[in-house]
C-alpha cells in the first residue's frame, strides 16, 4: 500500500475518533451524576488517546520515519475503564433526552469505528499498522458492547419513567 493510502486510512480513523470525542464532550456538558460524568470523561480520555496514537502514526508516515511500536496503553486492556452501571446511572441517562440520544449515536460511531479498523487491518500491508488496527478493533468492540448494554438498559428505564410499559 502506498504512502498516500496509508495516510488516508489513518485520516479516516482520526475522523471517527474526533466524532466520538465531540459527541461525548457535548454530552458531558449536560451530564448529571458523578457516575455518568465519570463514564463520559473516561470515554473522552480513551478516544483522545486513540486519536493521539493515530496522529503519531500519521506524522511518522508523512515524514517517512520508521513506525514506532504499538503503544503499551493500547496493548494493556486490563487498564481499560469498566463502567459500573447502577440504577441511578441508568435513570440519569433515561431522564435526559440528550444523554439518551448520545448513547444511541455512540453505538453507531463505535460500530462504524470497529468495522473501519477491521477493514484497515485487512487492507494495509504494514505489519505494525495491521496489529495497531486490530488492537483498535478490540477496544472499539468493548466500547460498542458497553454502550449497547447501557443503551438497552437505559431504554427500559426510559419506557418505565414515561409509563410506556408494557412495551
């Protein structure tokens, strides 16, 4: 794969990470409850970290430098933030349409990122980038699963709050 295509693949990832950062940042402005704020702050931090990793690889490729190894932060998923989903957490999300919508949109963004990075891992011929994209797929899959779980549980709380049961 030529240099321009490698740069384009990284640009696509950067765009996805920026979309997620912006979405979570906007939601944070409306968040109530320490658990919801903590969740959003941690997501912003992780997405920012992914953005920074991508930007670093972009600069290295652009400057014809040897690619640095995969960042240890990306390799250690045990350091990943794992949200504690309480009834209070879910009720805060369900009671604010902007937060409820954030999680619906976040699910789409995380799924798109996961699919995009999987495609990039298959297409690039640079071993470090292949492995890097595979690691991002793993992270985005975890993000996606977390967001989907929260979305489903918050939806149930939303329906109950608004007396739309038995749906």
